[in-house]
C-alpha cells in the first residue's frame, strides 16, 4: 500500500526535477560543496591527527623521556651553570634507584655533525649515541643487518645503524651494510638499517624537531669520546634519558618522581623538559574531538546555506506550480499527497547533492594529499556524517515549502495566472 502511494510521487518528482535540469543543478550546488567541504576538512584533520598520535604511540605510552634544554649562548649557559650542572649520568642513576615501577632506562647523547661522507642528499643526519637497550625502549625495529651489542657499546666500537631516511640520503638504493660513514673525521662502519618510524607533521611539545628517520645510531661512548664540535663545551653530559615503566606502574607518580629528582639536582632551574607520551596521547585525543566538532560546525554552515537555497527554490517552485497544485487538489489529491511530493523533491535534491558532494570531497582529499603532500584519511564515519547532515538539512528545508503548497486553496489555485 505504501509503495503504491510513494512510487507515483517519486516518478513525478524525478520527472519535474529533470524538466528543469539547470535549476536543479544550481539548487544542488550548495549541498555538493557543503558535503565536499565536510569530507575534505575531516580527512585532512584525521590525517594530521593520526600522524601525531602514531608518533606519540611510537614513543611508548609506558615511557618517560627527559630532554635537556641546551643553549649555545655563552652568557645564558654561564648563568644556568651557576645553579645547574645540566643533565648528567648522576641524574640517570638517581632515577634508576628511585623511580617507582621502572623497568628499563638508557641515556642518549645527540650530536649534530658539520660534515658527513658520503655527502647526503638534503639535510645532514643527526648522530644519536645510545645504548643497545634504547632499541627496546624506543620500539626501534631493524629492517636489515643488526643493532650493536652491549660488548660493542662498552668498548665504544666505531659502528653505526642508519635510520631509514639517513640510508636513502647517504647511499640511495644501494645496500649500506658493511660500508663506512665518516662523521666529522671519524669513520663508522654500517652494521644495520632501522625500519621507518612514524614522524609527526607538527612539533610535539618537549621534543626536538628532528626527523627520527634521518638519524645515525652509534654507541654512546662512540659519540662522547670520538666526536666533538665547536659547541661541545656548552653541551650537557647527556642530553636525553629514556625510561620504560612496568605494565602495572603508575605513569603519573613516576613522572612526579622524575620531576622531583631533577628539580633537586638542578636547583630549580628548568633546563630540561619531561615528556610523558601517555599524557600527550590523551591530550591529542581531546584535541581531535574538539577539532572534529569545530570542523563539522564550520562545514555545516555551508550545508545550511545550501539548505536555504533549496528552500528558496522550492518556494519559487510552489508559486510557479500553483495551477498544477490546484488541478491535483481538484481531482482528489489530499494535503498529505502535496506535502509528500514536495518533500520527495527536496529529498531527491539533497540525496543527489550529498552523493555528488561525497565524490567531490573524496577527490579533493586525494588531490590535497597528492599536491600538498599532506596525509589525509577518509573515514566511513565522516562520509556518513556529511551525507546524513546534508539529507537532514534538505528535508527540513523542504518541509515549509511543502506545507505552504498543501495550504493553497484549490479554487484560487485553479484561477492563478
């Protein structure tokens, strides 16, 4: 029974829309661009947020990272050193003995070279002096070759493991295993290549803005005893400490303990930063939710404008088709029949506009990813949200014109010129 009522109206609505193709297309444009804007903006936001969250997850939600805040200005350095000795092995030993739930801990010594051979294509890689346990704490995976051993680290062996980007910049597509890298006059033999790691497009608070893939890993001693630059006198003894906590450890309590140790040993000087990936991850998740709400609200404005356009066109259509409405009422059509026809027309416009908008939004997202180099993610949730909002606004926009059409007096409508 329902289909017998709806099918004739559906055919009649489709026929009327096709009769005025240009007007129908212009009416749909607001919906098309509104839906496309929602999809494109959500995909850009989702891509950026996923990269940052993947980067933070790679840092380890059970990890704590201490980063030294170093300076190369003599006066600032001298002022800091009057109170604080900087980040030292003594700090690390204090953390090892005091931090509750600590499972693993390792220092890091970062070095920025002035010359690297083979000459890299692009930015010079950073040198990270680390212990073998760093690989486990940082979740570093070896793509080929191997990582250095405790014995090699103890004797400060001149060996290195290349990050994925460093390998490409130094050796291109050729196999670097067994080949040598010269850093500021010191030769290091390549024994392994690290797998690619997640990289954040935006800076993460407290962490150096260094591409983690453009790194050369060497034993800590091989950095401290073999490498030296013009700013060595300004450097802390170590510039990073990485910690992993046990699964049942309280991350917040452990972070508070680390802050207490550093505040005491540095005499209140904040020449370090403590990075708690678990807190950063929670903050990013909150930011993502807020971002999604704001983006949807902004894009919905364009959908609302499209809905107003539909309402305007349908009101004009009511006036244009007054005589047709009068004829239908005269031969027995009820008010609900008139309402159903006009609501169906607006629904068809909204559905068609929403569908074309989804296709345009997906295409825009791909183009942005291709030309701008941004990461974009088109989720089924964003598609469903954009489409459902467009249809809802289309329906709401069609109700008033439909009600106005149904209230026309049949006698007056028949005499309308």
